[in-house]
C-alpha cells in the first residue's frame, strides 16, 4: 500500500446519473426483490445471473445458445480485453457486442480485480495501479480514468469503477485505507465517465470494506453520496468464511438505495445466490457454472454430479431429469462421461450448457418466489433438497 | 510379418451381399460419378465426404450443426470406441447413433488402421493382430471376426473389413504377402458378417497393394470375387508421393464394379478430393478439415488462411466471402484470431464449422459438375483458383 490514508471532504458534488439505464421494482419479499433493469439493449429481469465471458466469449458457448438458455446479460473482463486484443481493436471492429456477436447488454468489470489476482509486480499509488501483463510481462498502468476509457471503448452497457480489491484478511486500518482509496477512485471514475464522449451505458460504484460491517456501511453511504446508476458490493468471495461474507454483504446491501440495482460481484455458488437474493441483491456473476462444467462438475437440483465417476459409465439417464436444456434433452450421462474422459471439446460445451441452464432456472425460480412472497419457504426447500449428490467434487 | 505367404484357392464361394444398402448412379462424366447411396438411415448423395468422429463426436461440433452443414454421413473409429467406452457400453446405450445423437448413417472403420498407427507392440499372425492399447497398455487382440463383431455391436451402417495396412514403402513381395493376408481376412470378415445376427448395415471390402499397380488390380479383382456391398481403396495417403497415390487409386478404382459404391479411405486435401472424384471415387473421409481447423488453418476458395497471422488482427471480414456458414455469417477474422490466440474453446468450434462447410460445398460443387458433364473444366478452374492464401501453414 503506497497510498496515504487521508481526506474526509466530499468526494463528489453534483452531476446526474448517466442516461441509458433504469430500474424498477416489481415485487419485494422481505429484503428480496424482483425488478426489471431497462438497458438500451433490452430489459433484464432481476435477480439476474450474468455468465462470465472473460475473453469476449462465455467459454464453450455460442451466443445463440446463451440466448436460448435465457441469459439476458453477460460480463466481460476489461483486464483481459485490454491486454488482448486491446480495446482499440475491439472499437475498430464496432465494439464488444459486434465483436463477440452478442446483442444483449454487457457489463464490464474495471480490470482491477484481475490486476490484483493475475498480474505480477503490481504497485498501487494514489494515481492508479502499475502492473505487469500476465501474458507478456509488459509494464502497464491502470487508473480510474483509463479504466473508464477502456470500458467506453469496449462499448460496455454497464461499466464498473476501478477499485482496490482489499486482500483478505486485512486489518481494520488497512481495510479502511483501502476503502477510502476506492472511494477517491470512484469519484474520479465518475468525473471521467461524465467527461467522456457519452455513448449509451451506465456506471456503477463499488462498495468495499472487507469483512468489517462498519466499513461496509460507510463505504456504501459514501459511494451513494457520489451517486451512480447502480451499486456493487465487491471484495467478497476472496477467502473469507461464508458467514463473514454474508454479513458484510447484508450490511452493504441494506445501506444501498432501494431504487437502484444492486450487484453482488463474483457470487457465487447456487447456495450463495439464494442467500444473496434473500439479502436484496439483484445482479450476480461467477465463473463457477462454466469453470466447474469444464472440470466435469455439474449442478442439479439433487446435488452435484461429478461426471467422470465410474457410476455413470452405463448411465442412460440425462444429467438432470426435467432439465430441458440441449444437453439433457439429447445426451446420456454415459455419453457425457465418455466425452469428458476422452477430453473432447464437445464435453466442455455440453456440460457448460447444462450448468448455465441450471443457474438460469434457479434465478427464474428465485424471482418467481419473490413475486409470490415465498422466498423464505423457497430457500428452506432449496437447502434441504441439495443434501445429495457426488462428494468427489472437481 | 509373421504370416506365411500362401494359397491361391478361392477365398469365398457364394453368399449374397447384405441387405440394407443400395447404390444407383445418376450421372457419369468420364470416370467421375454422381450417385445416391440409399441406407436404412436415409439417402446419401455421392460423391460424399464423411467427417471423422473418432470418439463418437466430430471434434468441436454438435450433431445438429453437422446436419445444417449438409453432412449426410459420418465416420467413427472402431479402435477408439472399442478401447473406450467399449462396444458393450455403446450397445447397452442403444448403439452408436443414439449414444452420439446422430440419426444419419455412420460408417465405422475396422480398427486396423489405428492398431497399426497408434498402438505399440503389435504382432500380426494369420489369426489377427495383437497389440497394446495406447490408453492403458493393456494387451488386446483384433481378428477379422472380432472386428466385425465390434462394428455390429456399435450398430454401424457400413462396416469395414479388417485389413493389414501395408507400411510405406514396402517391397513388392512384402506388399503382395500383406495384400493376400488382407484378402484372406476379407473372406473371414464376410463369413463372420453373414453368420452374425444381422442388423441393418453393409460390409465393405478393402483393396490393398501398396503403390504397385499390378497388386492393386489383383487385390481389387479378388476382393470383388469375394463380393461386398461396396469397395474401399485403403493404404493410401500413408507417406507415398502424390503421383503414386493417385496412380494406385486410379488402378484400383478402375478395377471395381461400376454398380457398387467406391470409397477412397483417408483422402484427403481439397485437391485430392477433386482428383479422387475425377478417378471415380464416391466416398471420402479425412481428419484434415477438423484437425486443421483446430490448428488454426482454414480452407477457402482463394487458398488457405492461417488465422493466427498478425494480418488478421483488425480484419473485419469473414473467413470467406459468400460462405454462408454460421462462422462466416456472424464472426470476423479478427474475432476468430482473438479466440484462437486466446485458446478459447469457441475457436475450435467456429473454425471447424467453417472448414466442414468448405468441404461440404466442394463436394456439392463436384457433384454438380459431374451432373453437368463439366468435371474437367471444374477441376482446371479449381486448381488455378487455389494458388493464393497464407503460406505459413499450421
């Protein structure tokens, strides 16, 4: 941490949120919400799960398949696309949507998380973060302003502020300094966003504060004071205990305005999605459904299926009865096991489609439960049902 | 070669060809033919190219995509499926078609070629071939009878006789002995085929004889004397010069009956397909379109495209103008290059679809040229047009 911990003056004064995004609630049930996020590229029913398209592709899928699964919105990684092929290339080719042939809304992260998790030799200053590319070792620098500029060039529908992802565990004072740096960067991101040639799109602020409820509350309040189109809760699912994660998320979410969308970043397991919705989050992303699929781990209502297990050698049934995804409609567990152990490309694809189908169905069920005022009963049934499944998890 | 070279008595006496397959010619142009192969699973217009589905999947594709590209028939590898998951597993799951979700006809090879090219410590006797699995080193034995039984269990529509793939180069006497062994095995395959519980399907004989025209002629005549539903020319594209390959193919094809389908095994490049059709072959298979795609090499009417080349970094055009495949309709060369250098699964898939589309279109054009009596003009134009393209081939 090369940054002095300082300043309590207002970080931002005035300026209306960007145009291009609106959010309305359709129902609430306790803290849980069902809403509609309206973007220039269509409506997104919330709570929504966004599959991760790190390198401008949701690994193993084609865009039409995502649409068929009910995916409304995807996430792309600014860090990866900045390094390769470069936002100038993407812009030259008409922006990210045309580049990857995805017409729906795209949320881009700021690149900060990957700088902290993937790159070597990073150095944080007030100005921004220096790092080395994990691809070629080249020296790079990311600032709040450049993070906004890159996301603008990509043509993001929802851009995220650059923040410092506080490592876990962090002492209170370290977490506080880090949170305050993120707030100053957030103000600079907003200024850069409003100064930039406005395309369509919106900018979200990010609440930090590690696992300290008091810091989470302050971070939320001060981020809201700056004023964004929506608010994310960041810096969770980074190694902290589940209870600490949920408590920090709960405090942060409760401190955010009811009329703006709330995004719980990098979350999570199916169980986490259920809890996140109960706590009032509207948006989620995670590599878990796609990454676990590539490792042969499948989600089902009855628990997890590790497809390589010998018990599936002659199993003619689909991964999940009544699933309805392309994989379950047409292929047996035995065939999927064969493809997986044979390291066939089609395995990655079929397993990914199923896991995304599972996630989409879960989100749809969660929304329905909120609309019916049955989220608590749904959550109880959900946790009880998922006691089964394989234990040799990938 | 543990086999004594012996015997000139008739190898087979009587027995009608299997039911389930018929072939009719619709047009000829010189030696080139346009026909229709009628199988219990539908009609196949010839000349036909069969993509290779080694492990019960044409790598990188889903069955519906193959159908959309106009693929009528695929090839699956008996050797691979015998070792994993085992033909008993495939049979338990309803046969190869249901297993891999492909409703069209499937041709299976005998397994012999892979025994010779992939496995270690093989030993050939009159009875068959002993070898070690390339997967786990286990000892295995393949005979004409077991090759037929495995293909029956898989539910093949067109099964192939077990033959010895004569190594190249081979002295005349070695090639002759090998050819005669293949003939004796062919007779045993036919006997086993007719003695087995007949499902639908047909059995093809295979002409061997290395690059010796006299051996190719004799092998063809004696294979025809045994009598099969169709005839393949095997043992080519194994390292011999192009001219020797074409001469051997020409002699063998000319010695085969006009009313049976002729299959030029393992061929080949687009140029080879044009020449094969000119010489009177009706069926082809090769891993080239799929394997080269995975290595980033694309076929186009204007020559080959090596997608990783830096010249495509900002290239907004499709792989091939007027192609019409899913890849060319929706994605730029720049995006494909990005996916390929990022080692994304979607790259393998999109590049494979294009190459198969190219192969299917070429076969369709060849058939049309035969029907119009313009095969020679087509071949001349084809070879002239393909002078361009990238030279750094994958």
